[in-house]
C-alpha cells in the first residue's frame, strides 16, 4: 500500500461509529478511531506502537481464545466474541468483538482489524425480555384456567401449567404440533372450534368435551380469541379452557362448608338479616332470634355458630317448650345422683356440654319463672349449680335464644322477667315471615325440590308455571316449614317430572280459592298482631302456653256461605290436636267461624 491509500483506509476506519482498532503482525496498535479512544481511555497518539493487550485490556488477551491468530495466521474472520473489557479503574464493559484480517494490495495479511461494539444496552434489553417472558410464564402458570397459544398455522407455541396437568402433556412434547393433536375435542364440537382457531372467528364459553392424552374426558368451557399486531394482522390464537367438573367440585365443597348454605333468598329483608348475622357472628354477644314458627330460627342459630370463632366447639340445642319444668331444669343445669326420684346417676347439663361453644335455647318464651332466675344468673355470672349440689360450676358459652312469642307483652304481664329480657335482647334479629318476602319463593322452591329429589322423595323435579303462581298467592302461615311439607306432598303425588297444580295439597288450593272468592288480594294478608296471638294463647289455657304453641297466623277468611263438611273439620282439628286457632288457620277461616261450624255439625272437643 502507498501512503495515500493507507491514509484513506485509516480515515475510513476513523469514521466508523463502532470502536475500531488496527493491529500489526507483532500485535501492536497501528491506529484507533474516536470511539475506540473513548472506549479504551487512550488517545491514539499514546496507543500507537503499544501492545494491543495493554490498550484493549480484554479478558481473553493472552489466552487461546484470542481471535488474533485465527484472523492473522489463518486469514479468517472471527465474529461475535462476547467478552468483557476492563478500564484502568477496573470497571468492566460488555462488548462484542469482530476480527478480520488486514491485507495489502497483493492480498498478503499484514495485520488485523478489530471492530468492538458495546452491547450493554443490548444485554439489558435481552435481560428485560427474559424477565418479561419469565413473568408472563409465572402469570400464566398461576392461572387456574388452561391456556394455550398457537401461530397462524395452528401450531402450538406455548402451554401453561394448568393445561399441561389437565391434558397430560409436557411442554416440549406439544410445541410446534398442530392444535388438534393436543386439544382433542368431541366430533360435534370440531367445526365451530376449527373456524375460531383457523379462521379467526371469536368463540366464547362454549361447553365442549376435551380428551386428555390418556383418553380421559374433560368437560370444559372453551374460549378462543385472536391476537394481532398494531396493524391488525392476525398473529395467532389463544385458547382458554375451564374445567367444569372442577368448578362443580369446588362449588359442592363450598356449599357443604358454607354456614349459610341452607338459607335461601335474595329479597332485601332477607339479605338484611344475613348481613346482620355475618356482622355479629364473630362476637360473643347474646343473640335473640324472633320470628314466627317455621321461619328457620334453628338454621340461623347454627349458621351464627358456624361463622363464629367457636365453630369447632359444641353446638347444643334445647327446646324449652318440649320438656316439663322439672326436667328442663335438669336438662339445662344437670343433676347429682339422688337429687330427685329417678336420678340414679349424676348427669351433666346442656350448659356444661356447651362449654366453650354455643347453646341454643329455642322457644325461650316458655321458660318457667324458676328457670328464668337460674338462666339470668348464668348470663350475668357464667356460673350455676347442678340440682342437688352446692358446687358452683363456671362455664364459657355463647347463648342464642329464639322465640315466636311476644316477649315484651309477656314481660308487661309479669310472665317473663324484665331483667332476663334485657340480658337476652342484646342483639335482636327478626326473621321475616315468608309472606313478607314472596320474591324468594321461586328460589326456595328450587332449593327444597332439589334437596328432596336428592333424598328420593317422589318423582317431581320442578314446578310448572301455574303451580308456582299458586304458591306465590298463598299466605304461608307455616312459613318455610309449610312450604317444605307442601312440596314434599306435591313431589310424591305427581305423576310426572313436572309438578302441576292438581298435585298440590287440597287445603292449600282451598285457601287460595277462598282468597280469590272473597275478593282478597292475591298477595298474602298480614299476620295477626302479637296481642291477638297472645289473647288466643290465653284462651287455650296455661297448659297450651307452657307448650309454647302460639296461634297460627290466619289465612285469608272464607266467605260466610262457604260451609265446611264435618269430615273437613275433624281432619283439621285432629291434625292440630284440637287447637282451634291452628285448625282455623289451616282451613283458612276465622276462629269464630270454626266454632260455629263445629256447633252446626255437633262436634265437641274430646274430654
């Protein structure tokens, strides 16, 4: 090369934006361009003639990895040497070195040209992409739905952990395979899914039957979408499926564990009760459940216990109206051996059994004065003595009480202690009767029919619209309990799967007809007042009050001319143990009307 040619080459090398270092046969620097000066920290005038290892300071200098020999001795270009350079302060910089032989005009190799590119930003970009990919994989693997992606030709490009477990494939086995080799579906589902995947037609929540690698069937909800570039060109497909069988299993577990599982209803009054129950469940405050018979006070009491911190402790229920006074006191507080005739052994009371748990006293309005005093002490001091013992027993229980009687009126009449009432009435919860939430009847019907069908109660599985309309018109004096009995009767008496009106009990149909004939509104009539119920209890006498059987709310009255047969009257009276108020409610007539009909047919109460 002559001087002019060399000058031109060096000028060209100096104009290159990458760092360029030319090295002679003795591995000494011939020239540095501006970027190389910045990279090495050496000016060209100081670097020329110095060994290249002293100027470049590369981690492979002096090793057999150095590409100088291959470029100079072999005349070969060596590319993409990713190494680290060190500056004078010891700081490192990632670079990529490409080495080419430097030849003269005759083609003889006279040196080496090294092009050095700093790749810090490229490495950072690669690291960011790798992090994003790892994050995306972690997100996809955490999703409970199965997710697969495919390219425009329908070949699988990714599969998440849920899909691998559900279908039985490993990722390496599916990448690049056609989608239908991995996501096998029933024949009838193939056309729409194929159109969605290969034609780009979106498909959402289609129920399909997938087949796993080992031939097992998986009921699933499949969604197919398309992802595109900013210009709108289709790049591929994303398939998402949800295991419907797993969803049902989870729902069943939740239903079995949810304390409110058996409490059905969405009406505002019903929801307000549920919200209040969930609010107070975690406290230890005494709860007083008030409501008519059949509104589910026992179910709500158990739900409060199950939602509380005492859920793993005993839940003890006592019906205060089912036992005579002496026996009730023994049941609640226990007794010692020989405390009374028949006490052959010492026995723990229900309060002791409920220690650290919850005790539910149902029909608490029927407690005798003596038992009321002893219960008041338990609530105030958390202690009592067994019958026939002077040893004080301390207990830790939460009390839930329930009644369908007007405690305030009983308190005013001196039949219920005022101090006990206020101890019980810490958190009062009124359970609305069914007639005040008729919008819940369809949900209750579906729930009860499903539960009874699961127990093999009859052939009917659903109600016809006409039958459901009749149920919505009824007053439901027996509330949800009456509804359950009506539905069981209808399921047993129906001839097919659909329950028609003729399968409903005749007494219910008669009550609904009476309401229509008498011009009464189709919506249920309000219940009798607490005073009226209490007056009726007084008419039945002390024994009835002790049993805690309040008068049933009246159904809409029959017109006076609608006379009843003797057999009808006897059936109703016998079913209600000759309690006239309840029999009148069952027949849908006034109590005075029932009395007149009894006299007309010569029916007298049994002696």
